[in-house]
C-alpha cells in the first residue's frame, strides 16, 4: 500500500505503521498522505453503490473490507421554515456513520497483519469497529463507560469484541485503555486519532456531491464532538474542488450540546485552539459529549475556511429534535437530533436563500438509544 503519515503540526513524515497514531516528535494527530485523488465519474457511476466506488480517492488496499456499506439516502424534509436534505447515515450496517471510518481502518489493520486492537468508545465507534474487526479477523477489546447506552454495549458484545466497562465519565475509559496499551502493546484502533479512520469519512462528502449531480450543497449541518464528521466533510469536499468536480466547499455548521460545547466557546472567542470543557454537563447527546476534539485546530480551520459556524443546542431542544425528526419518519438517536434546532439557530444568525441546498447529517440510528427514546416519549 502506497503512502505515508504526515504531521500537520511539526511537518514530520513517517512510514505507515498501524501502531502509530500520534506524532512521536510533537504528540500531535497525524494525517495520511497517499497518491493524488481522482474521480473518474463515468467509472464511478458504473460501480456498485458502496463507499468503495470512490476507489481512486481512497487508500489502495489489496482487499478492502466491506459489510455492504451502501451510498446512504438524501431525503427531503422540512425543518421549520427551511427545506433540507437528510443524509441518512444511520442506515449503514452497524447503524452509524462510523462504519465509513471503521471499514477503512480495519482494512488497514488487516492488510498490516494486526491481530489484536483496542478502542475506547461511548458506544457507536466501538460497535462499528467491532463489526469490522469481526469481518477482518482482528480481536478487539473495547473500553466503554458503564453509563453508555445498553443497546450499544450489547451490539459490541454481539460482534465478539471483549467489552471492558469502566466506571466514571467518558475520559476515564480512555485512561483505562492507555493503561492497558502500555502493558500489552496492542494497536490502538482510535476513531479519534487514527488517520485512516478519517480517510473513510471523506466518502460522505463524495456521496453528497454525486447525489446532487456533482454539485456542492450550500450548507451542511452536523453533530460535532471529536469533529470527525466535520473534518471528513471538509477534506472530502476539498478533494472534489481540487479534482475540478465541484466549484466550492459548502459552509459547514458544527452543532454541540450546550453542556459540552468547547468548540462553540472557542469559535465565539475567535480562538485558534479549543480549551477543554472543565465541567461537562450530562447530555442526551452522549455521542458528542467530549471535552474537546484532539484535532481542535483543524476543526476550527474547517469552520473558518468553509465560512461556517458553530452553534449549541439545549437539552430541551435536543429532546424536541428527536421527536420532530420522528414525526418526519426518521428514527435517530439524540446525538443526531442536535441538527434540527442547530440548523434553526444558524439560519437565524445567517439567513439563507429560499432555494439554498441544505444537508443535515443524521449520524446514528435511534434504536441504539431505545431506552432514551422511551423515556423521552414517556415524559412528552
């Protein structure tokens, strides 16, 4: 497999190594650099409707792993006064957008001969990576906060991964993982740090552009915790601009839960980096309840370069978004539902044309948080 790892922070260039997930020089996050990306539109159109149809823009694995991750639908819906398109990534095999990254990362691990890997997750990433690890024949151990949604934990176990339940807040699961890695030397299948995971997320942008007739939307609204969706979109649309397939990168809007909104605070302050939230508050949107992204500089750059913004929504608005999306026919987990009121907050501050093409990313299936949904309906 061609390519190398590059550190945006200190410009170090390193050989590909599945056990290398951060720069040994400056400890910053790494990026994958491979051959030039191209989009042979006629060939793409003739291929099966999976993420691997964009082979010339993805790492060239000898045998890419697949669980049939289809091109996900773009479905029209009305959000208040706005007409938008829902990008239904909850329809991927494990019920989460993270299948894009997991398929790419586990293809990388399998090709490199990795036998055991570890991950820390509040649920969706662990479930997705467990599914693709099972497909790859990689033994996976997942460190999860005990408070994570029971459905997600059951899904991780179903795929045969070892589940380590950790007491305390989400960061404690990461601490426990690092203690294990230091002792065992396992490869870290981090959806936050591993650059190959983010390579797979570029396909979300590729699909949106192709579904719009190789055009860019005007605005894309997405949940942000680690910022992986946002970065995948920004880099993916930039790839398409560089290849001459579209004219511009759309405005990207990051939506966070108000109680865990370090990116929004940094954006409002015009900061270059994100200061982690000191005292995160409990939130229905557990999938984005992270103190700060590890790629914080790149997340803020993506917002600035795209002309977008970061907005926060309250717990009441998250719960309302779940139910309003449900009434529109979409069963999504609360983390996905932040986009409903997120769009309205953004549009009030940044009015858009009536015919603007707006895409909302629906990132995870509601059945993963069935207990939460039942509680919300019971209290309505």
